[in-house]
C-alpha cells in the first residue's frame, strides 16, 4: 500500500502547491480536472520519480553527485513529457486547456516550457533528498482501510468528472 499512499499524499500536496501558487500569484486557475482536493498528475509524477531514481541509484555505481545530476535530467525530461501528455489528453477528452506556457521565455507549444522543465528537475531532487524523508512516516502510517476509502473516493470523483464533462459537451 506504500505506493498507493504515496500517490494520494503527493496528489494532495500537489493540489495544495498549485492552490497556493494560484493564491500568491493572483491567478485564477484550477489544480486539475477532478472535484476533490487532489491533482493525480503529481501522484503519478512522484511515483515515477521514486521508481526512476531508485533504479538509477541502484544501477549506475557512480559517485552520488553524478547520479543525482543524471537523475535530475532524466526526471526533467520524463516529467515534461508527462505534463505534455496530460495537457494534450485533457484538451482532447474534455475540450479545455488548463494551462498555457506560451507566454514564458522558452515555450515548446503551450503545454511545456524549458524553464518549467527545470523546475520539475529541481523539485525532483528536492523530493528525493528533502521532502520524501519528511513525508515517508506519514505515508507509511496510513491504515489500509483509509487507502481503500481514498481509492473509492477517487473512483467516484473520476466517474463524476467524466459524467459532468460529458453532459456539458
């Protein structure tokens, strides 16, 4: 259940992160398409960060600082691709554009930008070395029944979201 719990905790933290970002930048945007207080792309991203970093840290056999630089760039690219795929899918499925980076200095289309890619790389390294050690006791302490309840609520939220968007089209 560790990975399920990671998904939910970091999806919630991603929702909080984007909500605070919207508040402090005085921009009006939603964090994701679901109605509940989670943004699943953050949970998926963290699971990828944990899996990819674990694999490379076990198999590269280089000094840790070199491994960290390699993991930084790999995760930067992987998370950028995930962000692009997410943006394209949301637009194709729901007919809405949730973010547009075309106003930034180095956009690549409107779903990704080089400066945001670097943010993903930096946040990945911060997650591995700072955030994960702090959050792991919480993640490991979530009872199985709570994880199952969260899964059921997520299924309800996804179902409601699809039905709502489908009826509004």
